C-alpha cells in the first residue's frame, strides 16, 4: 500500500472515530436521554479527540479537522499540496461514521420523530437532524416544545436568543482557543508544554471545556468535517432542506465551515506571532 494512501486512510479513520464517539454521544443524549447533562456529552467528545489522535497521530498527524489542516498550512506546519486530500478524507470519514450511527439508531430516530410529531425533512425534524449537522441556537432547548411536541412558533421565538453574529463569533473564538492550545502543546520548544505523549489528553480536555461553553449556542462545531460530513449524509438520508441549508440559511457554511477555519488560523497566529518567538528567543539566548 503506497505510503500516501496509508496516511490518508489513517486520517479518514481518525475522523471516523471522532465522529462515531462524539456524534454517538449526541445520538444517545437526544434520542434516549442516556446522558444526564452537557458535561457527559462534552467529555465523550474530548475522549473521542484524544483516542483518535492516539490511534492515528503517528501516521497522519491526526488533524481530524479541516480548520486545523488549513491553519497548519497557513503557518508553515503542513504543505498546501496535501490540504485538499486531507480535507476530502476527513469529510468522507465523518460521513461514514454518520452512516453507521444512522443504521444503529434508525428505530430510535423514527420513534423520536413520532414522539415530537414531526416529519423528516420539515422544519421540526431539526430536532433529530441535530444528531448529525448543527444548528443555532441548540434545538435541544425546551422552549421549542409545546406539551412535549415540536412547535414551529416556539422555534421562531427561541432562535432570537442566538443571532448570526453571536453564532459566528462563538465558533471563531472557540476554535481560535482550540488552535492556540494545539499549537502550544505540539511545539517541542515550549518548555511548559506537557510531554508529547500527553498532548492528546490536553487537546481533548480543551475540546470538552469549549463544548461546555459553546454547545448551548451553536452545538459547538470547531470542525467543518464534523459538521458537514454528517450534515451531507443527513441530507441524503431524508432530512433534505432541514439539513442543507437548514433554518439558519447560509449559517451551515458561514458559521460551521468559514468561522472555524478563520478561528483556527487566528488562534495559530496568536501562538506563532506572540508566544512562539518568546520561547525560541529564550532557547537561543541561553548560554
């Protein structure tokens, strides 16, 4: 097997594992009530990131996130020639994980839609489509329900709590923080960073902490492949316009693709321009 193909398959596998565990936790929370709070879902996402890096990082670097791939390329840590292949396999890995979850949870998805009185493909079906793509504000909010059933009017009122600029800023800021941590813990000259073998743990914990803050606002994306791959699968699996473009219009692209990429580039830039020169200067200046 050619080494390039092996690397791409590893990157696809890493993204597959990320989405299988992470979106799997969302499925179990939304459809069965198995998770008792946001932190439980958040820590599963954090573990998913950690495990994916441990499994595939030695082969592909385990970017498992197009935003990080672009940020690494912008700041000279990754060749631009490999950006498109990496992003392609990341999205494919995410779609395959979504397909597996759809098969496993198929009866639960149908039961939840009957419970809420919604038809797949209509506005109310974002209450189950949220297991795949993401929406702002988080459709899991109870004001959407009228006697335990979906209410279009309730959604229209509820969505006023998170406007486009709130959602966009949330994704930019959160992904910038994530990228800042990734750049910091992966710099061998950063003497305050944890040992390399512990870096995935701290990256995963960072993701979990950020989800705890951002999930009520945007469902916490930070990763275009994590959103677009499952969202694209959901579109083909019957959610149609409820998945793409969804009720947020251009938000599926601006908030969940463009904002994380912008945030990752900015976060990487903060490290490269503000912190990294200080670490390197310290090393150089020592006798």
